[in-house]
């Protein structure tokens, strides 16, 4: 099965390296500078789950048409790069291709379906904390490395079989979900709370918990996000909500959202696509979300200042 992975940053490179090391046929679609670096130095993954050093197959947008169609395409770009990503992968899409977006949020599914057809779009959730190191390698920041993939009611369920076989043997925690929409909502509720709180406070979960009002704010923000999911028809189970709450209120946790690392580095963020989209859903459903609104306003102000 020919697999194309758009992007070789933390998420795409990590999962792609694992699939490659397990014998999968993986090609990375990257920008010219990144392609040249990978050709010269290979791809190094540093991880408590096992280090890797591979010589990946890489290709750039200009050469993609010559490579032919792929059986599966994994999108690991930022949400704000989705439009350019769709343009980039278009030459690799055929009647047999399935697309697995590992983006944060939920609204990208409709956008991809409008461009390529719902019969080609699966749902995906990446559960990993990984970053691109200064030397071009990948640093896996903890031991969590999960991927959940599933078909929607009108999606390519049959094509998922072959892909699941590859992913299940790739050396990370793979789940084939029968309710991928719920899995995506479970993650976005957690991620919105984590990103909103850690970016607003510019601190880790543990540091926030050490403040007098930190725990109350995080709990209120989580409850708002859970209420938005419930109004959208995707209520979190009591077990899922309790698990998220335990992680987000852990008094010794160094956990912080990757969005905070983007803020601290002065980079653009996915605030509009995560917090902004959740707030829009809250307003549409008449769900009160003052904690979410404050966190989003903070990130909007950061973006205005960043742009001058």
C-alpha cells in the first residue's frame, strides 16, 4: 500500500518513520529545503518508545505528478495550511485514494469532502506530543503515541481495511474506531481546554494548578467545552470526561499545549481553527462560554500584535 504523508514535522514524521521502519511504503511530501535536508541526513526520531534513523523517500510538490497516485494520504499539516495542502496533494489523488487528516478540530472534514468527495475522506485523531528539533530530527516528548482512524457513515469503510492492517503493525498504538466523529470531539474538548488554559496563563498544567484560581478556571473551561460537544450531539462519556479532567488538573504535570510553544516562539497558531471554531459552535447553540471567550480573545490579541 503506497502511503503519502504531507509534512515531516513532529506528527507526520514520527508516524511516517514508524510505518517505514515496519516495512510500509511511505513517501513524504515536503518543501524543497526539508526534502534536501532529509536526503542528506535522513530522518532521526528520538523517543522513549525507541529511537529510529531512517532514509526516507521524499518528494516535493513540483515532482508529485510524476509519482502517480497513492492508496492513502495522511495530512499532518497545521489547520491554517489546509487550503495549500489540498492543492499540493491533488495530483496524488485517484479513485482508489483515501485521505486521513490528522489535523486538530473538526471542521476540516467538510472542507476535504467538498474538495475530494466524502467517499475518499476518513477521520483521524493523532494522540502524540512531538516536535521538530533544531537539527531537523523529531523529539517525541513522552510515551504517548496513538492514532485513531475510522470511517464516517458516508465514508470509505472498505478502503480502511488495508490501511488498518498497515497502521496496526507500525509500532504505535493504533485504534480503528467505529465512531470516529466522537473520537474527534473527545480530543477537541480536551485540546481546546489545554490550549486555552496553558496559552492564557503561559504556563504548564502543574503551574496553573499551583495558583489559587487555576483549578477552578480549568474546570469551568472544560465544562464549557463539554457542553458545546453535548449541544452538537457528541456528548463525552462520564469516563472520558473524568479522564480529561484528571489530566488537566494534575498538580505535578509539565503538560502544555503545542500552541503555547508556537506563542512563545512568535509563530502563528491554530487558535481560529480550534478555540474560534468551538466558540462559534457555542454561540450557534446558545451555550454560555465566558472562559472560552477569554482564552480566545487572548490569542486573537496575540495574533494582532504578532502581525503588527
